[in-house]
């Protein structure tokens, strides 16, 4: 009776078999909006594609995600290519995405804009850090394909404009999957050639052809290069990430060569202008110094040097006379002071002064002895103290008080009865 019933697994496998073998579902093209986007640590993308009325789960494995040139985000409208299948564990159908581009815009353009914004935030495009291109370089390096119109245009332009400049060709791949690594390697190699300027570029082409100049690794290599870099990628209307990072952007390879070296005629004219300016500056300097010399030689001191000497001699005589007068006057004053001191009776009768001072001293001692309390005690009087305080009235004492009596030959303690 139960034989007509099947398990959920059997049902799911049957539905999966039907869908997997449906030619219409093996390759489908779907447009929708990304939501619930999640980039797994292993490189897989899990997200939902939705429109106004429906949604479908989507997965894109790492082997396909590495080919995407932009970063998917929630709310982004995309065009995807893939196949429909059933995930047996949940019984839900989903799309396994093999390709994805942004709806209405090529994914290469999206990748270009995203990288441009990222590098701009990091300061790689900051105009204040751009290195100055030398006016007259001795040696210029060129990183491009060894064959093709770009290198021919650069070499012919440099030879025509300023043949004294040496050109070092650093051949590189400028198209294809390995081009970015080739360009980065040659930028590193360029550091060994003592270059004044480095041109990096190629001729025109599609955005796919020139994509290596939009690679992040190429941008960082140009940014970290100590040599001033001129970018020369494509035609005048073409812009790449390398153009924004480089120290100077040329519209074409020919334009890069024109920016890298001066025109020989312009250099000769510049040298001639320097010559004229230097001669003019030198002449002005000589004229100025001549005028200064003339002014100096016309000064009174040079025309009549003996007069200057005579004036100084006269001034010296005046100063010397003043000095003699001041010395004599000072001597007279000091001599008078000494006479006054030696004429004083102290110096004439010093013993008389000593006797006077001694008598005055004895008089003072006699007065002090008369006023001394010790003299009073010797006459039979005493001093009463209580708690080290002198008692002058009986009202300050009461029975049982401890007192000290000081007499001429010592002190005794007593008690008031």
C-alpha cells in the first residue's frame, strides 16, 4: 500500500534531474537587483537576485568570481549568466552564476571607477606629490611593446626634437593577462639605469586591450617609482588609472616624447636668452661696483688723508691735557684729605682719647651696678617667685602655694601656711 509514496529526497532528486536536463535552463540570462550579498572567505559569492515580484538565490564560485573586475554590492543592478539547478539539502532551486556585469554599464568600466575611487582616497592622485619632469634629460626610459607605432613615434619624436638624449627601451607586454606583471617588472628594472624620465604607455585600442594600465599593481608600481613618470596610453580621449597616478599625463605616445624632451631650437634659444641675461646682469654688477668705487674715492678722507690725521692729533692732545689736569686735581684732593686726617688730635695724642673712653666705660658700669637687682639682694632683700613669676603683692599668694626665695647666696623653696 505504501509503495506509491516516495521520499522527499526522491522527489527533490527527480525535480533536480528534470531541471538539470532542461536545455532551456542550462544557460539562462537574468537581470535583477542584488540583495543579501555575502563574500565568503573562500572566495565564493552568495546573494539573492530579485525584481519587483520575485527572487531567486544565487551562488558564484571562486573560479568565476576572480574574473569580475568590480565589487558587487547590495542594490546593484546586474546582468548574470548561469544555469538553474536544485540544492538538494533545502529543495530550493537557485542559479549558479558563471558571468556577471552591471546592468547598463560594462563591468570593466565599473571596475575602473571603483579602483579610481579607492586610489584617490589613498592619495595616489594627489597633485602635490607629483615629481617634476626634468627640462633637459640626459637619459629617458620607455616601457612599451618593442614593436608597433608607439615606440616608433616616441623614438622619432625624441630624435627630431633633441637627439642628445639617450633612449633606453624596456620592452614589455602591453596587452593580455600577463601584461600587468610585465609592466611592473620593467618599472622595477628601470631603477637600475639612472634615468631622468620614464615613459610608460602604448598605442590606442579598446578598453580591454588597455586594461593592464588599469590594474592596481601597475598603479602602485608607478606611484612608488622614484623616477618621474609620463603616462602615454591610447589616444587623447582615452584615460586610464596609470594616467591619474603618473607625474604627467600625455595624450599620446608622441605627446609623451614631446613632454619628455625639449625642442632643440627652444633649448638653443633658451641658452641664448641665458647668455644675454647673464651678460646684462654682469654688466649691471660691474657698473654698480664702479659707481661705488667712484663714490669711495671721492670721499674727503681719500682726497685729504693728512688732514684727517692732523684732526686726530689735535683731538689726542686735548684728551691728553684733560687727563693730566684730572690726575693733578685728584692728587691735590687726596693730599688735602690725608693732611686733614693726620692733623686730627687722635693721631697726635691717642693715649688721651683712650683714657677718656676708659673713664666713660667705668661710669657706665657704676650706673649698671646701682640699678642691678643683685646689688639690692646683697643689702638683705630677696626675690619671691611662683611658677617662675616674680611676686610683687601678697594678694598674689594663698595658702599651700609653692614659692621660691632667691637670696644673695642661693635659692630655697617654701610653702605658704
